[in-house]
C-alpha cells in the first residue's frame, strides 16, 4: 500500500510507527538521527522531518508547545513578507500570482480537501498524540480490561463486550491460565463498558486489517468524531491468558449501544421499536404508515449525514449495512467497522481490483474506482491528485448505493430477510438495476406504501440511490445531493424531534 510505504508525508498514517520511534529520537540530537533522515533531496528531507514532528513535539514540555502555537507574531510576519513581496511585483505578474493562489486555494479545498488533510496530518495528528500522552489517554494494557462475552466475529477479528477497570483499582492476580471475568469483580456494573476487537493471530491479512481499522478510527476521531463509535485506542497483549494471546493486538471502543440497525430490523415491530430511541416518545393516535415513514426518515437522514461527513474527508466506508450501524440509547446512529474503508485522499487501503464487499449491499460496479485505475502513487502525489480523482470518479457513490439498499430494507419488510434480499438482488440485476422496471416485474409483491407515502418522495429517492452509474460515473445521488432531495427538504422528522423534546420537558 502506498500509505505504508510513504510514511513521511502523512504522519497520521503511521501513528503506531512514530510511537515506536519516540524513544529513539527523544534522546538524539539532529546530528545522530538515522542516516535516512539526512537524505540530500530537500523535499524528501522536509517530508521525513514532518513525519517525525509527532516525536519531536511529544518530547517538548507543554508550555513550549503552547508557545509555538501562540506565536502569532511569527505568522503575521510571514504573511507581511508574502504580501509585500507580491505588492512589489509588476502589475501583470501580481495578478497572475493572485490568480494562481486563488485557483490553488479552490483546488486544495475542493473535495476531499487536501489542505485540511495536511493540517490534520501535520498539526492535529501530532497534537492528538501529545494530548493523549499528557492526559495518559489511550495508553492501555491487557490488565486495564475485563473481557466478557463474544458479540461478533469477522474474518479478521473477534469482537467482545468488556469493561474498563478504573485506574484506582488494583486487581488481584489472574485465576490460573485465564483472566478475570467482569462478574468476578465487585462493582463491575459501574465500570465503563467497552467493545474490544481481538485481531486474529496467524490469519493472513488480519494484522493489516487491524492496522487499517486503527488508522481509520484515529483519523475519524479527529475529522468526524460524532459519526462513528468512540475509539479509545489499542494495546498489544503482554501474556497469553484467557482470550489474550501474547503479542496479539486489541482495539478498544466505548460501548455505544446494545443493538445495531440489523438487530432492530429482525424484530416484527420494526420500525416502531425505534420510535422511543429516535423521538423519545411512543406515537399514539398516529396513522402507522406516517409514523413508520417518519422513523425511517430520521434514521436515513442520520446515516446519510454521517456518510457526508466521512466522504468530505476523502474516506469511503465500503461496508455500509445494517449490522455496521449501531443505534445508541439516545437514538444516534453510529458507523462502525472501518476495516474495509479506503481513504482516497492518500490512497490508504486502496488496492486496485480488490473488492472488499458484502455482495448484498455492494453496487453493481463492485469497485470504488474504475477497474483500470492503477495502484495509488506515493501519498504526496496521491494527495495532490485526489481532487481530480474525486471529480472524475465520485467514489463516494459506492456507499450511496448501499444506503439505498438499507433504505429499501427499512421501508419494505419483504427485503429484511436474507432470502428476500437475495431474491430482490437477483430480480434487480435482471431489471438492469432499474428500480422502476423491477417494480413492474417483481414477483416479491413488496409493500411499498411507506415509500409511496407523501407523494412518493421516498420512492423517488430510492430510485436515485439504487441505480447504475452513467458512463460518466455519475447518475447516483451523493450524500449532499440526497440531503437536498425533496424527501428530506420538509424536515418533518426534525420538526417532530423538536416537538417531542418540548412535550417531554413540559
Ligand atoms: N462501539 C460499539 N458499541 C456497541 N456494539 C459494538 C460496537 N462495535 C461493535 N459492536 C458490536 O460488535 C459487532 C461486530 O463488530 P464489527 O462489525 O466491528 O466486527 P467484525 O469483526 O467486522 O464483524 P463482522 O464481520 O461480523 O461485521 C457489531 O455488529 C456490533 O453488534
């Protein structure tokens, strides 16, 4: 992967790597830096120095760090020098320079916003690392957690529920070869609940997948923290006990909720079973179709809003499906499982011709980018090209097809079972991914009244999400365009949320 071979450009790509280097650099002066840092190529040297900014900053006292970032005089003097240099240019050159700067600004801030990516990589990521160190956050070990029951298992990891042992509590030694279970510790119910993912040991690709998931979680915890599960960090087990295997990596998140959208959809009462979580009330005296339509609209709006934030940072999730959407007790929909995600700003986890997908939710094009797209170049070049790549390929539309399938499943009970979904997929394929044609010919006899409700705006949205792309790789709504669709414009779900809150506070 380009990202892993080019750590110099993007320090946050290698958060674990620069953690490893910290101790070396902390004791070394620039004269004794490793040879590869003294490369004669100036640009490369700058990149390499930048990648170690985290190490250097992390070893500065906090006062010094504050001083650097508060030194407005330096910034002002750089700006003054730049302005006076431009004003001294002849008129024609001055306009050319200003025009070039404006075009550059537009290019760098166009999706996926390379400029903000650089700020994230060179400023926010090192600062996050420093803050985590200073506050002793995210520096966990095996003994900080109690592992409870298994809640899921994918190809590369096993997921457990668990609890974080409070820092003031010293637990006695483990029981023989196994570690303690939460219920064996007094007061465990008051401990913070967590979700732990054990990266499988000895499974090909598992380690890489764990590293990718950790990278995406750190990145999103800075770029869009409210849309995904709260990432607490990772640790490597120091001994083999119970579920722990010495050297095995674990990722940890805050426990966000008992159920995913898939769990709620299995219930016959869906979507009414989400009315309290979504609106804080149970709707009485409301026509069931309008009630269900309202709940589904609120969920769909949240999914699309979250994806918009994720796409704005250059990331495509690639595995949007009900089991990867956790519903919190407060009715917030959170995205999980970024193991298949790709960051097209720098080419992270993008391998041409490798489809990482759930066939039930993946669009007909199968890949985020055209199959002939070559391997991404080194990260700096990939970042420089990424606005063009987004303009020409709209990779975000990959996720939007999956959203369309989730939307259809929520609205139409026939599609919620595995068999129903697969029959739908086969029929849709025969209909050339044209939802209107599918509707005319389907034998599933779907009840689409929720989509037809309110003038059929929901149905119209579905047809614009679940469709093939045009030859220009467009023709499917992006997250931003979907939120501007008439289905969402009236905002009846938002108004009902406000009214429900007001009625509860009375
Ligand atoms: N932060 C969280 N809060 C609550 N539950 C979670 C959280 N993260 C994961 N889960 C639960 O764990 C399950 C598995 O998580 P995840 O999808 O990340 O693992 P996975 O190894 O990729 O499994 P799969 O391949 O089945 O999706 C989820 O379906 C969800 O029920």
